[in-house]
C-alpha cells in the first residue's frame, strides 16, 4: 500500500467535487458524522460542512491517499496571534483503519505546526470516541476542558 499526504483546498472547485463525493460516502453513518463534528446534523450535507468550518482562509487541509485513492483527511487551523494550531476533522475511512494512518496524519499536522513555530496544538474529541482519545493521549495531548458541544478539548505543548 503506497501512502502519501497531499494538500487540498476547499477553495478549489476540483478538490471540492472530490471532497463532496468522499465525505458523503464516509458520513452515511450518523455515528461517524457525530464523532467527527457534533455540530453537523444527519443526514450529511456537504454545503453545511463547508459553511461551518471551511469558508475561512486560515485552515490548511490534507488528504491521505493510498494508490491515488483518498482514505483519510486532516485539517489544521492556524491562530498566528496566539501561536496555536488546532487539528480538526482527522478522519480515516473505516475500511482503512488500524493501519496507523491517523497517527501518520496527526504527526504530519504536528510537524507542520512546528514548522510554523506554533507553541501549542489543540484537538477536540467526543468522549465516547475511545480509539481517537487513546491515540491523542498517546501522542501527548491532555484534556483541558469540554466544548459547548460536549467534546473534550485536548492540548499539547509543542515547545
């Protein structure tokens, strides 16, 4: 299995069409959608997804490809003024889980954050999403609160 991580853009029409197709397939399961973004209502609507998060310019988006097929994604919002990177929507296609891809994406995002001289990295996870919570804790993230949507807010110092 040949793996690569590539930057994409929600501002690019070709990327948008591809993302809409991929995400619509991944989020046919309401649990997957809720664990990824509890603000989203089922059934998944791509335009709502973009409007909630991806209309901002300060978000970098990446996909994991296996033999040119998108099997995962990760996004990062940069807050330059407070030197914080926030990882969001780290997701692996259920058929490709348990292969270390989420770890690869998280490490990739952390590397990018360090290159941008960010001091902290944050991520949110639903409390019942035990596999993601265990991964984030293993990678050095600690719970430091709860969001208004009920997700755990986790933080890691990068310095």
